[in-house]
């Protein structure tokens, strides 16, 4: 293969030899050896780590993206055509340390590998189906000949189990795109079948800036009961795991950048609801969507942007504030992991007497949540095997009480250019961390008083405070 992922963790295994090891959960389709011989060797990735950017060694050059907890698929160049080989197959995805899910994906992972090409590239995608049912691949957002659009039944025959189909087209528009099945979509997307696609501009583009860091990931949601491994695919709205690239906090890698870097984050949404994505400490602009680059005259600053279902957004900003900045979906239920949904609200209910009575019968009985839910993060309550804690993540000051769609943007002055490694927790300069009040502060100056006369020692005489009290009248019509 002409281009290789420069990472020892990438395993190149023989497709057939590896077939039995993929999963015992679902019988995978078998593919004949003769049929595979002419295809680009399938490359798979077993580790859920964020892999280093794949610097192109053939074709036109570009500044590669970094896939959060993912990787970019290597290709081979065949008479000027970039050939990729996607293998649809059952996979085991570690969603967070200690919690694995049985999903469907591509080339060993869910989501599948990111595809990176350059505007104008001729692209040939081989898609081999090792799922137990038929599939297809739709190249979301791209200009393709209609018969390459991947809608099973409408624009092509479905790809039966064991078969390989070829898609061929020119990557006409630069931008941020996705790929996913257009066959038994409800099941296949609920099982994790999707991937990112980035088409880099072939030359300087008036609406596409060069950036120092370029991240990409997809938003997805799963419904996996505590202790189970396989998503419930009939779920329409009541998901319990909200993921960046099929990972949940604290399993999501941090975005590590150098202070002053221009940062681009490409986010696509293939879940069943919208996700308002929020960056702390910085304002960003949305510089593009899956419709292409946004003209500069049509951009405005934001700190949260909604990424609707089936949409992609490019967030860009200068990372000029050092620190550990939260980056998350702003729906508070989406920054939590699986829990029973029938938990009653116990805030303000003093049930100590009840607990004493129950404890006589059930010694291990625990009642959660009478002072809010943060107790659950601190107590690390026992959960079934293969279940992520609901709210967790140890930070330098204690539990972060987060899960799901949450990670940290780490901005450091001493991060090396091109180094995506985790620099550890931020060391705050003295006097810049919120602190506990201990009663010793300079006397306040009250608004509306001359400064010279306004700082008497001791508390202000109560007679000087004017308040107006309006009593409600009975029978008064509200408005
Ligand atoms: Cu969300």
C-alpha cells in the first residue's frame, strides 16, 4: 500500500484470518479469498485512542485532521485514483474504560475511519459487507453521480452479506462530510455505522482558512441498559448514552492545543436529536457546514451552536486563553451516562426514618439524591459489570460529575506545535482560582455614594437603607 498510517497500533490483519476474531455476538458474512485479492488490503484499527494525523505521502498534500478517539483510513494510489477499502462489520467498541459495547461499524471501529481526500481527487471506494444483513453507503453532503449516492433500492442494489461494491466519483466540493448506510438505517445507525469525511481544498480558498489544529468527530446516541452490551435499536428518543465518536466522558480524549493556535473543530450529528455544542473561555465562528464554507460576511461570534440532526458544523477560534476549558453539549441530560430513567426526584425529601426502617431489613440499602445527584458521583455507587458510572471524571479539584458528551479543551503556552499529547491538568497562576470566602475583604464601596464618604468602618447604619415594599392586594388581577 502506498500510504501507511505511521502508528504501530494500527493492525493490518488478513481479512480472512481475522474473521473469526471479530465478534462472537453475530455471525459475520464470509467473503471469498479470490474476490478479495484484487482489492486494497483492508486496514483495521482496534484501539479507541486518538491516532496521530495521517500525513499524506501520495497525491496532493494537505494539513491532515485529527479524529477524536479515531483514525484516518490509509489508501492506495492506482493510476491516479485514490482507492479506499471500507469493511462493514460487527465491532467491539470500548466506550469508556471498563465499558464495552457490541456495535456495527467499519474496519474494526465505530465510527468507521475518517476518509480524507483533496478537492478534485478521483476516489474509488470498495465496500465489503461482513454484516449479517445487507447494507449500502451514502456519501452525505457530496456531489456524486446519482447512481453513486448509496440509497439502497433507489440508486443501487443493496450490498448483500459477503459482497463487495465499488463507488467511484470525484470529490468535487471541499468541506466536512459524513458517510453512513442508507439501508435498514434505523438499525444500522443505532448500531454505530457512520464515519467522517473531509475534502481538503486543492488551493487557497477565500472562505477556508489554514488552521494549526483540525479536529473532527460525530455525535451519536445509544440505548444500552446497565450491564448489557448491545444497543436497543427500537429506541426512538429515550437514549441513555450520548457520545462523541461512540465514546463517553471520561473516555473522550481532550483537545490539546498550543496557546495562540487557530483551531477548527468539525462536528457532525447522526443521533436522533439536536446538540447545542458549547465551548468555554472562547468565542468561535461557524466557518462551514456540510453545505460548504460559510462566506466570511455571513459569520458571527458564538459560544454555543446547535448541531441539528443530519447537520455538520465547523467551529473555528483562536485558542488564546490558557487553561482547561470544558467543551460539551449543553443539554444537561447529555452529559450524563446510563441510569435508570424512573428515578424519582428526592431533592428536599428527608427520608432518614424510612431508610432506618428499610436498613433493618436490607442492610446494604442506599437512598440517592436527597441533596441533589452529586452524591452519586462521590459515592461511586456499585453498578452492574460493563456499566459506565453515571456522573464521574476525577479532576484536579474533585469529581467533575459529568458523563456523555463532555470533554476538555486544553490550551497551553508550552504545547509544541503539532503535539497532540495530553499535557495534564492546568496549573493555575496564583490568585486565579475561585476560593472559599473567609470573611476578610476590603470594605466595599456602595454605589450612589461619594467615594470619600462611603467607606465607613463597620456595617452601614440600617436607617440609611431605603426599601419599597408593595403588598399584594387580594382580588388584584395578575398579568
Ligand atoms: Cu446533546
